[in-house]
């Protein structure tokens, strides 16, 4: 083969094109030294599923069907039902599935109507495509690496992935480093993708991230681990990061695991409570966002809910359990859990989720739940009543906190209603002076209306102030847009993705 490659390279009129999966090429480089030395000379073009446009997908599907051995009645049924629309825009579109549905042998026992339902099932459950390569085409360490990647929620810094995999598959440090790099090359481009993402802030630089290539790979790995629970206890014992604790806790809640699993997870959680990996987020303004790597930790309320979930499964009454429960049974504990809630509206979702867990999922005694409710009331009242702390809050945060209090027995007290009204007036003034997006102001006005209903009070003046501000901002934006771009309606943009699928696939009837 190498001689053939050399001949092609010397010939100006020859081109040699190979198609393969990335991990197979990587395996060939690793196993065959002579090829590995020359592999870097090959010009590679990697195609990812996200690169396929609507036209690419439609053309690929049409060609497979047109040259398939499917009977004409089957194609007529597909054209009549226009099922190709669903296939082309399906989130799990994959060439391997297209090939599968285009083989008559795969659906010969089905009627034409059943064939249409068969197509839907194939695209709705693409994870089964990965079974054979997972079991037969990649190394044992690569399988463990994928399990570890899943435990991080499907995305993690490569160095963190390496450290966690080393705990899960221990061996001599030098041997492991070589084996890990081999596995990374074997998986990259098919099972996983490795990319560099900027941090949220420029001073953070960039991060090398490994993530699943597409959702179907992650679904397969999760399904495999669910069917092989013997993997999960060793994985819990090897956990080094709280993001892994979060994923394993969620998996544990979905299945029946023994005390050994929950005990291992409890020990791992105690060691990693303050150790976090990051995640990919969309960051920026409403009109312009970019994908960045965020290293922000989980919210205190989220961490506490996960830890208490583990405690509820392990049922050990010791000092650690007592300390964790004190976070939701004391005013001071709830105030710590609500830290930053005025400046970050997402904190309130974590707090209300924890509150709901205590009330509905904890299986605590009535007395314990009552103690948590009383502490929560006191914490919220202190927070909302502190004007110096609550002024940067959003109206939705106030509304959600009020909704929580209203759901407790005996509902909101008059004192609590007055505290929320005063806070809402303060926040209204801040919003009018600082928000410049009319949609945001309108949303805040809607939230204030809901808050007023929860508190059973009238706040027409503040609501009208916000709606007037929204109208003013909208008028100002409209005027600015027209004056800066007087010909903005002159041209109509052409969508490069526009393709007449009905016209294209009607050609199947002419083959």
C-alpha cells in the first residue's frame, strides 16, 4: 500500500481517496509503524454530522433510496406520506441509518405502512448503531474512557479526563500516559470530538475539551452502563470531581443500587465537593453569543440537594449527615444557600428545586420538614427585607420566592406580603433606570403582575411604569433602526438552505 501511495504522490494526474472512520485510521497508525510514519503526509478532511446542510442530507437520502433494492411500492408510500421531510430535519440524522433503511433485507417482512413506522423508530433510537464498534473495534481502555466522559456529563477538559480515567483504570503512570493518548486518538473524530474553547473571560485563555461526537453516542454509553451496573460502583469509587457525583447520583436515582454504590458515592462526594469541572455554554448578548468553556461551580443549593439525595439513600446518622441537614433546617443555612440570588437569577431555580426536594422527595419526618419550612421562611424574609441586598434582583426572582412562601401552610402572612411589595417597588426603580431592552422590561412587568396576584395586592402604578418604559424603548429602537438603515426592507435575503424536497423526491417515482 505504501508503494501505491508513493506512486500516486509522484503522478500529477492521480488522486487516491480513502474513506474511513477516524478511530480506525488512528488504530492503523498505532498498530502499523510503517504506515504511522507516513500517515501525517495524508491530507485529511473530517466530516462531522453538523456539517451536513439540508441539501446535503436530502441528496444523500435521495441517492440511497434511488439506487436501493427497495420495491417501488415502498418508495411510492414514502413519497405519498412525505416522510422524507421528517428524515432530513431529524436531530439524529446519520448516514449509517440512511443506509440501514435503504436495504430491502432490513424491512422485507414489513408492509409498506409498517416500513414508514420502521423508519421513524430507526431515527428515534440511533444509539444502537454504536454497539458493534464499542464492543469490537475499540480497546478496553477506550471503553472505560467513554464511561468516564459520560460521568462528566459528556464534556470535560482533557487533562481532567486523563486524571479521572487513570483512577478508573489504574496502571503504571508511564504506560497509562501512552495508552490514554492512544485511546484519545482512537476515539477522536467518531465517538468523541476534541476542540479548543475560549474561556468566558479573555484572561482565562483557551481550554482543550473532549466531548461526545453527537448525542447518540452519549445515549448509547448511558444505555450500556444502565445495562451493566457493575461498571457504576467502580466508577463511583474512582470519582474525583463533583460533576461526576452529580451524574452518578442522577443515574442512581433511576435504578436500584445497593448500599455499596451509595457508600462509594458518599465518600467520593465528601472528597470532591469543592472540585468542579466546567461546561460549554452560550455566552454573550441576545443578538450575539459564542460557545465558551465556563468554569463556574454549581450553585450551593444544587450541591446540597445532590449531597442530601445521597444521604437519603445511605441513611447514616452521623456528624456529616447532621451538618448537611443543618443547611436546610436553619435560617443561616438557607441564607448561605441563597447567596448571590439577587445578582444571579438562576440561583433561585436551584433554591426552589431544593425546597421542592425537601417537601416531596426527602421522606423526612413531618417535624423535620416543618423545621425546614420555618427556617426557609425566616431566610427569605430576611433576604427580601434587606434593601441593600435585594435591589439588584430581577422581578422573576421575587415572584418565585413569593410563590414558594405562598405554597407553605398557612400561606403568606401579611408581614411577608408587605416586605415583598416594598422590595418590588425598589426593584422597579432599578429596572427602569438600567434595562435598555424592551422585551426584558415587558417580561419584568409580566412578572410583577404575577407577584402582585401571589401577594394579593394591587401594584398598577409600578406595572404601568414598566410597560410605559418598554413602549418607550421599543419606539426608540424602531426609530434608530429606520434612521440607520433606510433601505433595510429593500432586499430579501436568500436562504442557502432552501431546497424543494417535494420536487426532489418525486424523482424516486421515475427510477
